[in-house]
């Protein structure tokens, strides 16, 4: 027992070693502060002077802010190590608290740098400001998709993604966190120019009417989008929606939607809601009879105006409709019908906990354009949110005849029980396409 304790202590870094590690981590920060406070010329900083050269202003580049963030991460790892060992030594516990205090100070410094960058004067390539003009011509697709060390320029975005410490520094919140780290999607980096445009607005003012820009970012993988501190536009002549009993099948007023960014300019371009599911292979009543009284909540992945959810609502079943506004105001219409629109792309993880839903339904959405690998990630995520013995209803999956077997293999690999299954020719266009429809039951695993 004593040998184990001696071995553990030998692996534990000494207090002197820990002090040296902290000095190494904090040295670049201290040098930066000394340079800033004494106005010493240093290569890599941008200098601007007034007309009479009475004073010099130093504008810190984004790289300094990034270095501070890196230091925060290193300190966090060191702090975790200290907490693991702290039960063995009171002095180490005290030293751990000192490290925490330094980490909090770094958080404050990072916030100060964010504010400094946002208020910096014009000049230099690494400047950031909320009101900068991004009206230059859009980049080509090749430029957008290439990183090449590209950094975000929007000060509001840089401020958003920086860690946000709790109001009572050093104390964890109910989530067990000492700071909140806002996130943006991985796809935002190669679309930095567009993200900067999206994050250029007047704080506390009206947001630009740029939902189409936001949707372009979501479709490009920039999901989740950064939050913004501005007010979204609403139709100027918005009218009160109909009550729930009648709103399901009542066409809303055109005045309740901002049509200017849609190809569709009024409800005439939308399909008649009563006919959207007319050609389904299986009826809703036929599927519900498979689980009488057991279907309560679910998800519909369909680029339509929510008719599936409306029919299910009449049967006392709650359905969230996942869709995007692809040329028409699908999300707005779903909401005006008194239903729940879920604005999400096919590349996003579903915002539901495991084993939460009774049914997942998809129609005319997952088609032969989707890669087999992406289909795997989608199906396994659907499987994750389905309750054991829940239903996966795939309605009219369309692809070429020669590809059907490849897609069917991806569905069958889930090991679901086949309750309903049908493959039929797709006759409205070419003869080389098929429709696949099925209702599958999730097995009980574990």
C-alpha cells in the first residue's frame, strides 16, 4: 500500500514544476501586456498615429486573441490534473485554487481583447469591427471552400464565440460549468466571408432580412449558426392566426409572410394541403393500426407545409415537422397552422434525447441524391431517437433501379422488423426509377 502511494507521489508533479509550467503558459501573455502598456514597437502589431503624432495606438491582431484562448485550454487541462490530485494534499488544493484564479483572469483578459478588437480604429488586415462594410463582390465557390488560414473578421462573431464566464467567477453553474462556450458549425470556417456578412448588423437594431443567407450557411454545414443581438423582421400587416381547431386547414393571410426572398410570392404556388399525401403507399390509419394507442409523439422529415403533422394532430398525436424553406415559406405556414416547425438540415444531429420518439416519418426527402455514408449517419440518428419498438416510416424513397439494392441494404442493416414493405415503379417521369416505402419496427437492444 505504501509502495503504491510512493509511486503515485513520484508521478505527481512537484509544486515547483507546476509553478514553472504556469510561468511558461503565462509568459507570452505578460509580454503582450507589457508591450501594450508601454507602447513599445513590436513586429506584427499595427500602429496608427494622429495627424500631429501626439500618440500611438496599438491594435492587437486576432492571433493574440487566439493565443489567449489556447492558454485558457492549457490552463484548463492543468486545472483538471490538479483537481484529480488535490485530495492527497491540502497545499496542492490551495495551489489548485490559485490556478483557477489565474484561469478566470485569462477569461477576463480574453473578453477585454474582444472588446478592444471590436472598438479598434480602421487600418490593417487584422482589424475587426461590427459596422465594417462587407459589400464587396462575393467570392467564388473555390475561394469559399478553401481555408488558407482565413479568419473571421466580424467583431460580433469573435465576441460571440469567446468563452462567457459565469457572473460569480470561480463558481460552477447548475450545468457544472465555469463558463459557457458558444458554438458554431464546422462548415462556418470555409464560408467565413458569408458568416461575416451574416454577423454584420447593428446591435439592438433590426436584423437584415437575410434568412436566405442563413439558410445557405446551414445547407453548407454552418449549423448551428451563431446567435445575433438584433431583432428579426416581421410582416408589417401581420394578422392574428386562426384558432387551433380551424387553423389546421385554413389558408393563412398572405400578409402574415414576408415573401420578398422567396421564388414563391403567394399561396397559389403551394400545393393544396389536402392532396399532399394522396399518393402515399400506406395510409396513416393503416400504420396507426400497427400500434393502436401507442403512437404519441414523433418527427416528420418532409419538405412540405405540415399536412402529415396536421392529420396526426387530429388523431391526438404530436409531430414536429423538420423542413427548410426551399423556395417557399414552409416553416411559416407550418407554424400558422398551429403546428411545430423544426428548422434543421439533413446534416444535423436531431435535437432530441435518446429513445424519445414513437415514430419517425419521411417522405419525398431522402432520395437517390444522398450518399450511402450520409444515409448511414441519418438512419442511425433516427434509430437513436426512436423508442424501442418505435416505428420508422419511409414513404416513397426514390432512386434509380440499379441503385435500389444498395439503399435497401442500408435500411436492412439496422435489423428492424419489416411490418410493411413495398417497392413499386415510379411512373411520372422515366422508367428507370423506383419508389421504396416501408414501415419498420426498432428492435429492443441491450
